[in-house]
C-alpha cells in the first residue's frame, strides 16, 4: 500500500509526542541526585537509589497492593453492572428508557468535588454502624466507586450492543432461550472486546482517582498509590522528585500489564467473529 | 445502605461473566427452569438476605428505624423483582441503579440542597451546638477551679484517632472520660491509676505517651470537654482544670452575655448567628435556610458576576478545545493504524497508550515543571525562553496541550474500537462504487463513527468542563491580572468556585453549592443541545 509510509510517519510523530514526558520521568527516576533541577531529558546516570528509597522509606508496597485490590474489584464489578444495564437499554423497550439514558449522562455533569463533604458525612455514619465497609477499608471505597458504574461506560457498551444485529438474539429466543441465556451466552461473548476496553478504562480511572480516596483513606497503611504518592511531594517537591518519579513509573506498570493482557481481546475485533457472517 | 446487597451478589461474579458459559440467574419467561439457573438464583438471593441481616443488627442497635425500614424495603423489593417473571428490564437495571442512587444521586441532591443554607465554617451544627461551642470557647481558669490529673487518650490510632481526656478528680480519685459530648464516669475496675493520680491504662482507650501527645499538642490545647457552667481544658499535657464560662446564654433574651464585660449578642435567626448591637458577630453560628440569597449573590455581587462571564467563555473554549484536540489526534492515530498491512501496529499501540497508563495527577505535576521558564524541558528542548505559564495565551495553550497529551490515548482506544466495529464491507463497497479514500472516510466511516462516539464526546466535554485537576495542578488558574487575584486567565468555573468558596475566607459550602448548581445548569444545557443534535444524527444514520 502506498499509504503505509505516511501511516508510519503519523504514528511515529504521535509516539514521540506521547513519550517525551515519560522519558523525562524515567530520567528523573534514574537520576542519582534525585532532584528536579538536575534532571535532563535523557538519563544522565543509572542509579536505583530512588527506587530503593521509595521501597524502604515509604509504605509503597502496601499502597500498591491496596490499589490493585480496589481497582481490580471496582473495574470488574463496574463492567458487569454496566453490561447488565447496557443490555436492557439496547435490547428492551420500556417506559423511561430515553429519560434514564439521558439522566445517566447528566448526573456525571455535577461538579463532584462538592459532593465530597456529603460523602464524608455519609460515610462517617457508615463507619460507626458498619466499620467493615467504613473509612480506611478497601470495600467501602469500592462500593463508593461503584456508584459511578452506570454512566459513560453504559453508553459505551450500549453503543456497541446497538451495532450487533438483533437477529442474533431474536433467533436464539425463538429457539427457546431466555433473556438471561441470551445475555450470558450470546451477547457477552460477542461484546468481550468492548468489555475489555471498558474494564481498562475503569481500571485506569480508579488508579488515578485522588479526591475521594484522599478523604476516604487516612491511615498510612490503607492508602492507595495516588494518595500516598501525592503526600511524597506535597512538602519536599524538588528533593523528592526522583522518588516521586520512581513511584510514578511503578504505578504505571500494572496498567500497562492490564492493557497488554487485554489487548488480544481488543484487537480480536468486534466484527471478526460471529457477527460478520 | 441496602445497596451492598446487590453489589455483593452479581458484582463478585463479574470477573467470570464474560468468559465462562455462566448459567442464567434470573427467572425465565417461558422456557423451563434450568437447574443451574435456579441454583444461582437461590445462592444470590440467599447472599442478599444474609447481607441484609448482617446490616440490620447495627441499625437495630443504633435505633435507626428509618434506615432499617429502607433496608427492609429494599431487600423485599429485590426479592420480589427477582422472583417475579415481570419487569425484565428492571432486573438488569436495578443493581447498578441502587448504587447510583446511594452514592451519586443522594450526595448530589444533598449538596444541592445546601445551596439554600448558610452551611460552612461557623455555620455547621444547630443553635444548641453553637451555644455550647461559644460557652466552651470562653472558658477561663478562675480562682477555685478544680484541677485534675490528665491523661490524653484516644479510641483509635494514636496519631489520628479521636481524642479523649481521662481526668482524675483529686479529691475522690474518681476517673472520668471526657470528649466533646461531655463527661462519663469510668468504673474503678477498668482503669489503672498511678500514684500521682494519672491514668496509665483504661479498657477501650489507648493512652498516648509523651511523644505522641506532644505531636498533637495543638489539638489537645484546643480540645474542651463541656461541663455544666463551663468546660474542662488542658493546661500542659498532664494537668487539666475545670474553668468557668465567661459567656453565658440566657433564654429570656435569647442572647449571649459576657459576664466580664456585660456585652450582649442577640440571636439573629435569619443569619444563624449571635449579633451585637453594633453589628459584631460571634464566630460560632448555626445552620439556617437562607432561601435564594446564595444564588442572588452570584448575580448581584459585582466582584463575582463580573469575572463569571469571562471565565465561562474560557471554560467553554477549554472544554471544546480539549475534546477537539484529543479526538483529532486520537482518531488520526486510530486511522493510521487501522490496516492489517502495517508492520509494528502492536508496538505502536502499546507506546501510544502509555500516556494514559501513567498516573494522570502525577503527570500533571510533571508537566508543570516541563513548562518552567528557567529549567523547564520544553524551553531547553526547543531553545526557547518563553514564560509559558506566565502569559495569558501561552498558559491557555499549555493547559490544552497537556490535556491533549493526557486525553488522546483514550480517544485513540475508543476510536480504534469503533473502527473495528464498522464492517469492512461498507468501505469496500464504497471503494467498488468508485469512492476515493477521503470520500469513503468522509461519507461512510466518519458518520458511522460519530453515531457510536458522539455520546462519548459529549461526556468528554462535560468532564473537561469541570476538569479541576487539569488546571489546579498545572497553572492553579493563573496568570492573574494585577487588579483581580480571584479570577485567573486559565481558571475554569470550578477552580474559580473552589477559590471563592474554600479560599482565604474559610469554607462556605452553601455558597459553593449555589455556584455548582449554576455550573450544572450550564453544562446540562450545553449537553442537552448537543444531545438533541445527536438524536437527529442517530435517526439519520442508524
């Protein structure tokens, strides 16, 4: 194809734009002096001192474990809840369907940080009554995040469900399948790629979430990565910059791995299989 | 809290939902009931009932009958819903909706309702609490005050847990535990007291050692245990005294009187504060409804309404610019990689997604340093000497550029997914019909893409409209004009509100909530307009 060199040029340009700040972070993380002002774009040294300090002087390991638990649970549950709702919105016709869809979009538009005060008051009561899902527990935070499980992700999944021909589930229904069988055995396998994409998006959003987690998790050992790492540079910005960048890189590792793991689902393509025929 | 029921049920199954041939767990309409379906339903409803019972005990103990009624009602509704054959859509919508109501809709409505009150610093509790706070704060040590031996303790973590004063009466050696709610006598068997009369251990409390106590000395100094007619306050870390309140509330005149100076402050129910004849207010007030005062303040106060419009315009430009920039670059990348003939696509994909994998809050802070005038990488790399975040337009450009870097991988991902969903036959057919690549993109691919992606673009617009972090972590709203330090050139309405409401003057949640309602109305209106256009588009192409 004659367009291939052009495609490479576009992709290479975008990659350069995407990578240069990351390269800077890498360079800062490997910089033995560990300060902001002494960091260049390309690594000037190869020292693991910043990583060493990160793991020995902070509770990075437990922040990491907490984040994986919370983000893993929240994204898995959110994808499932979202898929259930998307199935109803895409395949069924009921009163309030259009309103419900619009409401999901509108609710996301309220400035959330102000609701923080309310959420704090609410969970103060929850912590008194049910400490197991109160402040400083991953379970409470996951529940709180799942409040947003229906939202833009439902739209994303509904959009893809709409592109699946209805004949597929209609013929299954004629063959005697129930709506639940249609959902679990026909729809879900077909939309696996979009489930993967949605799961990835929720995972990333949860790892990056700072405002609510900062209010929710105050014990050093229960913090997530974003809360813990913010504490690193809120005081000593210049001196802790190397340690901060080391933490930034390690935080990105699980997300990159999840993406790698899910990529074959994403790439396998929505229309490559059964739908096409 | 009944929402736990559903999330714990179907939610935990989610990791397997997509890949296993999972059995149906919802009642069938017409086909015979399968064993797996029935089993799953019994297990999940049993789990829901179990969680409901677990959640009910603390509610009964706390005598929270309203909460218990909501829990029972929700549980009953769930059982009805999943045992009946009717209401099929609700079976799929209820799990997510319950969580949505509990953790999004309820907090939003509650927040919006505070817009009609003066809720904020100095106006948090009710009038009785304000009176207690005024009396407690006015306590001074007078001759003849009782002196106690003090041990500072907590019911939680020594560094952060709630403080409790364990005080020993010198005359009777009786031990009391005191917090903001008042004093409570501790039974003799539960405490250990040393020879000096100081408590060294008490059941249910952690006594702070000298180091832990001195680390929280500011908190301890401010801490007061209300008693009838005064309060117990600390004097150092091991002594406490019961002082007398110099300011007292008198019910007859509904006023607070200072016994030392004779000055009086009369309660003003409209303002929720005690006000002296000359207009001086006591700092401790209470929460009252103020009607539309917060809303009219936004429109009539010239220091607020003036910059509001200018900020609104930039806010719209920022949101539109961010969405356009991220979508354009993301779509360009997705199109470039959308061909099986290209080598290295997997590698490109991994590299392009990297900005999205990096923690965004951390990268925003890094970007701020990249734009630094003196040692910022952007200037060093291009040999420039631009004060990026100091100039109005360069700062605006920088903010959008950073947002483009953070956001384009998301657009790349969804555009790739949407492109893959478009059957290749369609573009192939248009090629056969003689369309060029541009024509077939413009006439076939793009319209189909837009059907799937427009709701996401609108939602992305709404997200960027309130993108607090993107501005607060990079420019903090600056640069500021010399004559107005409250509204900067890159300020979004939300950062502007944040500074107004939580800034130097202390928290004013009521006022902030009123501005939030305005913001919500603006975003909702803009989105609704674009949404109507989508609907027309959907009808056109779907």
